[in-house]
């Protein structure tokens, strides 16, 4: 497949399963990054092991939102070659310190070495350790009230390269019920954006609506997830259905006229 | 998942892989049928064995376009519970007679019995044989020049319940090159529609464009495939990307103003 | 497949792998529920994502016994559409309070929102949150000595809709060695049954033997798992083997007579 | 798993999917062979490649009923290590001669060499060719009227080691409708048995009922398939359901008394 | 993974399963092509659909040796994006004419159009048809005696871009028994090489031994498969085992000295 | 496949994916054990459920290095039939006490009972519990500085049958950076070896280099992993590539001479 449009790493597609076709389609449009929703999606290990290098070979950044704030899922995403790990349900600074450590090698953190893809299926050197720690990114999620409270301190951790916001869970956990893009929601986002700017680190936002997209762009988000794979499918299946239904009514009314 | 819209069997989604989410999404919109492109897609057996009954449990008709005009793929689709088999690359009347026979039991045809899903995992009776032959449909494709020449005779076969048109291959094989929705293409479609009407049998069309949709509706097509899964994804991924790109330019121009 | 017998939600089949045929067979008999033994069975994510909606489409309740008392597996089962999650190895009241929270949204608990199947692949509202919390059930297991000690208090938690007993592990952990259906075992079951009745909540029992079945029925168990998929297979393979072996001996003895 | 009972190669379990547990369960009972219903079941290639050597490692003979009378499926079953290939829908002597050749190497037949499992992942010798041709068995099915007419001649082919009867399809194709174990059915079976005895070759029967089992044993069948995996599951799930239903009624009537 | 060595398309690795790691390892060494042994290996459709674009993204040419001389497998390999299809068991010129046609679109051949990966998930044009016919290659195998007899004529077909030799099957079918690299074997190879040179088309050889490698290089083979994945594994597992065994004996003898 | 060489349980192959062919190849050479790197490899559950019994049927010991020091992965490996579980990232004695308990049944530990493969798909007895606790082995890893400090105490736990060293992580965590086989590394290994000898328990080493192999053999390691699957593939693919490259240069230079 030709990829006529250059890859724009600022815009990410949000994928819920390891569809190679979905990746190619997104890439052909210009998407230069993907968020893999390993937390809520259906990514088995053998699929992930294959999907990550494929995405990278398409020149797409792989942002892996892992199953949970634990060593295993963080390590696997990095072993398979992800560019960034997004760690959900980080509760506060202390929690962030512990779990983001799994994404960086000692002495910086506590990641475990695997002699596989990332080390070209061989051994390793100190230079390689430094390179891995530098080039792969670790983003704790800001979706718990405690994490928002500590966002500045979390962003100051050496093991943290930026933060990834989860607006739906944040709304629920900040006592606002289901996420409905209120002023208070945007105030929270603004706090995150400012903290990231102050720290000189990245922040990333799933931005389904136009107002979220605009907010993210205006507030210096490093990357935006623009739409979910399933949302795209819903939109793409709906339009021709509506078209056909309208046509059918028109044909019918002409026939009965 | 709630399925708020009733299932409309006239409108089919064209699926290229066994995505349960894609099926649920299409069904929620109102699609009441699917075309499984087993010929060109990626449907492994174990996936197909699970996808077909799931689709039926969603009240969607399963129209299985099988790998080729051979006993094996025809039989497997029916064994797994498909409502209709679409047989590609039927060359002419004689070929149609041979290969559509694999979709009906003796003495009508030459289908093989399997004591599985369709017979409730048990034995069978003469009544069951009749029911299967009546309720499952066999559609040879009209996509070879020879099949178009014989379309009336093909439609008169006892083993044939209707026909399914393949406009792209038909255009190539009728010497018109890549399919571009010319008058000659529509003339071929019209011949098929008339033959089906005369035979009192169904005809089905993949109708991506509005003109094909309108033609199919006006000419009594029993079912229309409205869009491909991958086409839907392309449309659904493109719109938010364009939106974001435009926004980004606007934000940028304001910033530099 | 026709489903001649109505679905009886009181009787569950215990499944160890995502066999669609096993589900259809159980459903055709009348089973109206399944226990998925995700803890000890072989359910990969992509399989689970497909099996759960299929079971529901067959009108079977899906009772997902998840891998362990952790956020990830609880969340995934609910994301994929399970009716109930069964949480193994809950140690006591405090532990129950923490881990059952993962099954209910804030402010009741700490479940994470996923914009997928359960929310029709779209956004969500407060009403939807309430509906999810009400309609999906959370059952901590009573299989640790500490959990039995606290069973009444556990049943009083707002995040708990009932309990699920694990008699084998309970016997081991109550110092009785391998489970052998002793009086003491039934005394433990009785304590659970009474606590559930007092709380007006459900209790569920794997009831392989006739005495366990009878006990469960007499003591108001909401649901019973009647047999394991592998046990059913063992029984179903044994009978014809014994029949054939006997026949073979008889044929042999006649031949040599 | 211990395998307490010795493997009896005369009795085969009929498997419709590659369940390792089903194989272990059958083996533990004493089954010493399996029929893999690749024709109507759900055996993908990667699964088959793993299932066949596993079955052999359990000391079970692998009788692979392949998808159809074609080179590809015959070759794959033998490449993966099957002991015997069963070829469905052989139409007559000429057809048998052509398709059974795919199971034997030149000059005897026309099988293709693969440097994989069967040749210990290396090259090959003339002795190995002889050994393969001798130790693997080729069984055309007798399920078409034409094949029954030619059964004696088919059995005389050098590429044929025996025959496998398909009673359901044979009944349909001999004009008797759905298979119902009539006298005429058994007369056909008897013809096959006599032809095999005369040729000094094997015949194999799926023998679900007691009368078929007895017939096969009395008439020297080399191997019998005793029950289908799905039939075993149906029986094994039904018994505890009936037990529980009866118990529930009894408990209910006592309660209301 | 870094790919330090440039890709050399003349040297191919022979793969028997869709291992992404095996591909990356081969690529890192310098292999610039792979032969996928779909005929004898274990490539399911969904795996193939993902493996082919991954290989291409690594800058490796994908040479797909398909299951057999039939439309289905040829079409699928091309649909998924293979650079070349290798068609086994071509019997002679007439057979070659029929089956190689499946690899080229009308009017040149009889390939079927699929609106998927190769056409960027959209429609097509006449220019695209020409490009596909030109850029994808079709190689009938020379492994039947009849095909060798007709090799010059086969190479003159418009639908043929070169030939691929199968020395093992050719030896068996030319009456020389198991392939042992005799003079007669090399004479056959020479005939193929000369015919290809005369036609100005490619020939490709699996060249496991040094003599075959040298022959291929001296006789202008366009590409050589250098070793099989399983052979590489056998060699790579054997060396450290022998090393350890020798060491163990030495340690033991010192200990007992 | 014939297994000509006897299985030597002292020498293990290190596998990163569930390749049945890799297992057969290793076994044919003489390897009598495998280390499954579930922690860093790609072993999905359904694959693991099938791979473990296959390996055992080949007479290979299955040493399962599980995902992490948690109940779930430890339990699953034992449920599927592994001979030994290797638990990574054990931090110290207290941690070892907690997590190794998941590998032994009460009252010794806290393993959970599953009525599956290990109990022949049926119930259990006290004798079976004892047998499981005795015959399956539990090896905490020594790869954290704290675990090395406590190695003697860890080895004295009743739930511990030996230890497994992770030299790469140990080097990083002991402040020596990337593992480079220094004197200090060997001093650590020696401490482990002595502690194991003193405890009369096993120690196991991944020993890629000749010096590690010799060290392990001289210091009484119970088992050695000799090479990784991917390392073997790298070696096995490299040799023929180098051979061909050299040949090609030689042919070229002769041609131009």
C-alpha cells in the first residue's frame, strides 16, 4: 500500500483491536501515531507482539495504554517495542513513583531486561540502557482525583516523560458523574496542560469532540487521539445506511405515486 | 448492547474480517444482513465457525461469499449456519449446475451431511433435509462474461435461489477495464435484474455509490451491500483527521497573528 | 440452531474454554446460565471479547469467574458484557471492600469507563452508570477461611450483590484437606446460605454431586453450576466406550465358542 | 495427566475441534485413535499442525478426514504427521485412482515432499520414502453411490490401504433419504466389509448406535468411531440437567406440601 | 529494531510459519527476501494477512509459495500484498497456462479484483491494473517431469515472470528417488537456468547446500533461498548443545581424576 | 518424528513462543527441558494450555518462568501442567514467602485447586495434594539485590525447591550496569551456588556463553538453559548467509577476471 500522506505524529488513532487494515487505513490518511487501548480492548499477547513492530514499520508512534499500573503489562508493551506506555489508574504521587519505575531500567527505575526485539535479539550494553530509557516514554494517566492533585509532582519525577489524561474517569472520580465536557472538566484539563508546560514535558488528550480538539491544540498538547476505531466504524457505517434509507423511501414514494 | 433500530434485511454491511464489534455496530444502525467476503478477506475456519452463529443471534442474515466454486468452502459456510452462499467465478450454465449442487442435498444436489450446528448436534430426518434445502439460499455470482450470457438459464436451475453480481470483475471480463460505472455496466446490471424478475428469484448488488444504490432499489434488488467495513473505516477516520488538521491550521494562524 | 427448551437461569454450565458449540449444546438442553472459569481455564482476551456477547445472544447469563481479585480482570469481564463477575480468593472483609469496588462505578466503587460494547460504542450518561451498577452483579468468592468468617459483613457491602462458594478451596483452607463433602463442608455452606438469605442477596454453588444439588435447591441458592464442560465430556465419552468394550468381548466370546 | 488405561486403537473418538483436553479425556478412558473431522469441523492449519503431534504423543492414532478429494488437504494432514488420511467424496474408481495418489510418493503416487516434521526437519532418503508410503494409510470414503459400485476395484489400488464408510451421505446418495439404519443401509455396509476382507485391507465405520457398533465388530472393522465430541458433550450435559430438574420439582413439591 | 545491514533481495530465508521475530532476525542479517512455504507450512489466513505487509514494511520481498495450482490460494497471496506467487505442481504447458492466469487481471489473465490492501482499500483504475500485472510476479514451479519438458514454452507465457525449481519433487518425479544432488539433478537445473536466460526471465532455487548455492550463483539465479527456518533452528540449537555436552564430559572427567 | 537422542534434563532450551516445531527440534537433539519465558515472550493462555502438555509428552521438563510474582500466572502454569514455576522479581525473603506460597496447596501454601488436567479432569484427594506439592517445583528468581542478600533464607523456605538466577537483571540491580560477565557477576553466582548446595536444593542458570556453561557445570547447577530460541535462529540464519555472500563474491570476481 502506498502511503501518500506524510505521517503526522501529533494526531493519533485510538485502536481497540490489532487490525492491520485499520492501521494501514489510518496511516494512509496521515495519522502518525496510535493509542492502543490494551486496558479496555482485546489485545492478546501474540497479537500485540506482532502489531507493535508493524505499526512502527508504518512510521507510526505506538502509544500503549496498558492493562493496569503493574510491572507485567508495562514491561510487555516495552519489550514488544512500544514508543510510549500509558499507565492507567495511577492514584497519586507515591503510586506514580512506584509504577512508572517499571518503565525505566536501574538505577533510574526497575524495568527488567529481555533479550528480544528491542535489543536486536541479543545482549545489551550500558549505552543501550541509556538509549531505551531516553527514547521510550512513560506517561502516567491523570484520571484519578489523587493524581490530578499531585500532577505537578508526578510530572517532576525522573521516570515520567509526560501525562495522559482520561477525561471520563476523571469526571467520575472528581464527583461530576458521567463526562459531559463541562467547564469544570476543562478546568481540570487546563491544570494538566499548565503543569506539563511548566515541567517541559508532554501531555496527551483523547479529543473526540471539536471543542476538545481545539482545547488540546490551543493548550499545547503534544499528541491528540482524534477518534476511536469503533466510533469511526459507527460513523462510516451510518452515512451510507441513512443514504440508502432515504433513497428507498424516495423510490417507494415515486412508485406509489 | 441494545439494538434500538429494527433489523432491515434489505441492507447489508460488507465485512472483511470476523469483527464482533463491527457486527454489533452495523446491527445497532439497522443493518439486517452481512456479506462475508470470505473470498478476499481473512476468515479462518475457527473464526467463521464462531462468527456465523453470532451474526444470526443478532438477527442478521449471513450471506457468505465463499472462497471459490468448490465443494469445500460452500459446504463449510452452510455447516456453520450461513443463510446464503454466494459462489464466485461461476463461468457458465454448466459450471453453475455443477457447483451450485454442492449447496443442496441429494437428490436435488450433492451437499454432504454434517452432524453439527445445523442439525442441533444430532442426527437428521427427511424433513430436515427439505428444510435446509428450502431455507438456505444459493447465489452463483454473475461476474464472468459466460455467466452473464447464461444468466437466464442459470436462474432457472433448481439449485439456484438467486444471483449476486460482481460489477468489478464483470467489467474487467466484459472488456471494459476497471469498473467505472458506465452505461454498459448498468446495461449488464439491468439484464441481471430482468432475468431475476422473470425467474421470480432474488438478485443482490454491492452498491457503494449512490447511483448503484438507486439502481438496485429501482430494479427490485432483494438485498444491497451498502458499504465495505474498510471503506467505512476510511471514511470514519478521515473526517476527524480533516477536522483536526483544519483546526490546527486555524490555531496556528491565530497564534502567529 | 433451534433452541427448543426455554432458558432456565437457575442452572448453569461450567465452561473451561470458549467453545461456541458447547454453549449452543448447553443452551439447547435448557441451561440458562454459564460460569466461565477464567481463573483456571483458557480464555484469551480476544476469545472472551467474542464469547460473552454470543452467550448473551443465546439468552444465557454470563457469570465470569475472573483470574483474580484485581482491577484488570474484573474490568475486562464487565467491559465485554458479563452479567456477573465472580472474584476468587477474597481474603476477608477489608479485601472484599477493596476489590469489589472495581465492579461498580464511582461514587459507589472504582470501576473504569470504557466506551465500547456496554455503552453501545459511544459515550455515557449518569443513567447509564446507574443501570450498569444495578444490572451487573458482583460476587466475591467464599473460599478463604477469612472470607467465611466475614461472610455476613461482606454480604452487607453496597458493592456486593451476592456470594459464590468455592467448596474445594474452602475445605483446604478450613483445614479439612481435599474436599470430600463432609458434614463440616455442608455446615460452611449452610452458614453462607443463611447469611445470603438474611442479606436478601444471592448465593451460588458449583454443585457437581446430587447431594450438593439438593442442598443448594433446599437452601435457596440463586443459581447452581451443575457440571463442568470437561466432566460432561468425560461422562459422554465413557459410556459409548464401555458399551463398545462389552460388545467386543461378547462378539469375541461368541466367535471363539 | 496419567493415562491409566492402555490405548485401544480399535476405538476412536470423533473430534470436531482441536481441543487438547478432549483428547486427553478420551485417551484416559482408553480410546487409542481419533478421527479428526477436518471436512466439517473447525481445524485451522496452525491448530492442526499442533494437534496432530500432540495426539501421537498420547499414543493415539490420528485418522484425518480431510476437507476434500484434493492434493492440498491430503498433503497437509500427512505433512503434519497424521497416520491415516480419509478422503471424502470419492466418486468412483477413476476418481479414487487420481486422488489417493496424493497420499503416496512417486513412483507409487504423486505426494509432494516437505522437509518438515515427518522427515525430522531435514532431508530424506529412499528408505524414508518407502517407510512413509508403508506406514501412513490412505482411506477413500465410500459415501457416493459410484464409489460403492467400485468398492472392490478401489480396494485393489496400490495407493489404497482401506476404506472409510460415510453412512449418512451414502444413504442420501443411494436414494434412501436421511440415514435411518435400514436393512439396505446394512446391506451396503456388508458389501464394504466383504470387499475389505477379500482385499485383506481395513474398513472403518462411524458407529454411533449399538447396532452399528455390533455390526462393525462382527464384520471385522479395523477401527470404529464410537461417538462424536459434540454428541458426548450433549449426553454429558443432559444427565445432570435432568437430575437437577427432577430434584427441583421434588424440592418444590415438598415445600408446598 | 535497527536493521544495520542493507537488504539483499538475492538471498531469501525460507519460512514455515508466520514468526515476526524470525523475519526481523533474517532481515537484520541482510536477507532481503523470504519464501513463505504456504504449501507445506502452517500459515492461516489471518496470519498471512498480517505477515505479508509486515515483511514488506521490513523491505523484504515476499515470495509466496501457495498451497496449490488453484485460483483461491493464488488470489489470496496477491490480495494480501505478496510480490510473487510460486505455484506448485504445475504439470505441463497447458496446466501452466490455466493456473498462471489467476495471477494476472483480464485481459492478460483471470485474476479477481479485491478492494482491499493492494488498492489502498478503495476502487481501482486501468493504470492500477497494469501496475499490479507488472509489479507482481508469477512463478510456476518446475517440479513435475511434464513441467520440465515444457519449461521453455512455459517461460514464454505472458502470464509467467519466471520459474521456481523444486529439486526434491523433481528428483522423485524424474525417477531418481530421493533427492541426492546427483549430476542428473544438476543437469535438470541447468536446463531450467538456460531456458530462463533465453527467455530473459527469472529463475529461483532453494539452495541449502554449498554446491547448490554455487550452482545458482554461477547460473544466474535471480534469487536463492539459503536455508529453512527449521533447519536454521536445528543448527542453532545443536551447536550449544554439543558445546555443553563436551564441557560436561570434561568437567566430569576432571572431577573423577 | 523419531527422537533418536535420549532426553537430557540437565540441558534446557529457552523458548520465547509456543512453537511445536522448535520443541521437537530441540528434543531431537537431546534437550530434555525447556524454559518458557512467559515473562518476556508471547505465550497466550490457549497456547500455553496446549504447549505444556505437548512438551511433557515429548519427555521434556517444563520450567515456566511466569509473568510476575503473582497468584494468577503461577497458578495457571501449574494448572496447565508445568513441572516447575520460576517466579521473577522476588524482592527479598518476605516477598519470597508470600509469592512462593501460591505454588503449594494449604496448609503448606496457598495454591488454588482446579479440577482440570493435573487432576485428570476430576476431583482430588489428600494424596494428590501431597503429590502435587512434591512433584512440582517452585523456583524464586535471584535477580534483585534484596533476593541475593536473602538467598540462604529464601532457600530454606518449605515452599521453595530451588532458585533460578537472572544474571542480566541482577547485574543492573547490583549497580554494575549491563551484564558483561565480570568477576563480580560470577561472585554473585557463586554465592547462589553455595547456598543451594548448603540447602540441598537446585539452582538453575541461563548460560549462553561458554564461561557460564562451564561455571554452572563446575558448580553443580541442576539445570542450564543453553541458548535462546531467537539466538539459535540468529546463528542458524547467519551461517548460510555468510557462506552465500562469500560465494557470491568469489563467483563475481571469477566472472570479472
